[in-house]
């Protein structure tokens, strides 16, 4: 099992351009398997539940150069824990949450890195900004000076074909470019976090800078 994790990571890593950061999604993955990933060079780990992450972070404390990414839906009451435990919050999905994180970051005197989660197509199963909502929230987001807004994150709706998925990723890149052209002092758009096990090749083709891979590295999750 462990050697196959390393082999899969090495194979995928070598197929990626150097510009793409491989984020290992480790929800339901054991700390032992995470150590295998670390051993072959993974330094970015992503979790979607604060509690589950806390326990693994404690068990992996000796691996002090890990960067932790939060990728789940974040409730306001967990916001403080999230920015204490994670260097990146990739799933900031509404203005109120961004403002809450900004306020907490100021109190804690930290400047977490965040991505704004966007929905290019309507999707009742996912949270995130639509293009028009995000464009109108930009001035307020630009006031969140304790957040380092680094780019966009997206998850395409289920059931799309490859061309439709590629379109979602291309539109996400174009939206980032459009936002960048507003030249807002506190909003950077260098990162595009897009692509999971089933669609990462399309995401890379569309210019992803971070891909988030779980199943293809660690095998199927039980739930
Ligand atoms: C679970 C998850 C992933 C990884 O999905 P796989 O299909 O297992 O690669 C990526 N991003 C988010 C936001 C997730 O919740």
C-alpha cells in the first residue's frame, strides 16, 4: 500500500509542469499514509474538516515544514480554529466569511493566505461566489487587509463532460484575469486552485497552479 502511494505520487508529479503545485488531499487518509507522501516530497496537505485535521496535525508535528490547506465549507464558528491551524484557506466562499476571517486574523496578528471559491456554473450542491456576485464584492474584499487573497478556487459541478469541465476551468482563469485588471491593492490573482483526481489534466491544460488530489494518490475513501 505505502509503496504504491509513493509510486503514484512520483508518477503524477513527473507528469506535471513545474509550475503546478501538487496538494495532497488527505481527508480520511491515515497519518502513516501521509508520511509516505511526505517522504516522496509532498509538503502541501489539504483537509476539509477542522477536527480531523487537528488530530493529524498533532501526530505529524515533527514534520514541521508542511503547509496546511483548508478546503472544506467553513462555518463561522470554526473560522478562528481554521486560521490558527491552516496557512491557506482555499474555500472562502462568501463576503461575510472573508470579513470574519479578516477580523480574526487582525486579532491573532497573522495574515493567512486565501483563495476565493467561485462557481462558474450554478450548482446547488456547492457554495461559492458567482462571477457577478464576486465582481460586486471586490471593493469590500479589498478592505480585508489581513488576508492575503491569492487567487480563485473552483470545483466543477458533477456530471459534466470533459469539454464542459475545461470550459469551467478556462472561465475561472479568465475571471481571475479580469479581477487582476481591477488593480486592487489587496487582491492578488496569481493562483488558480482547480483540478481533482478526475479532472486534473484538464485543469493543468487550463492553467491551474494548484491541483488538489485525493483518490488518485491514496485510493478510494470509505464514505
Ligand atoms: C475531496 C476534495 C478533493 C479531492 O478529490 P479527489 O477526487 O479525491 O481527488 C479536492 N478538492 C476538494 C475541495 C475536496 O473536497
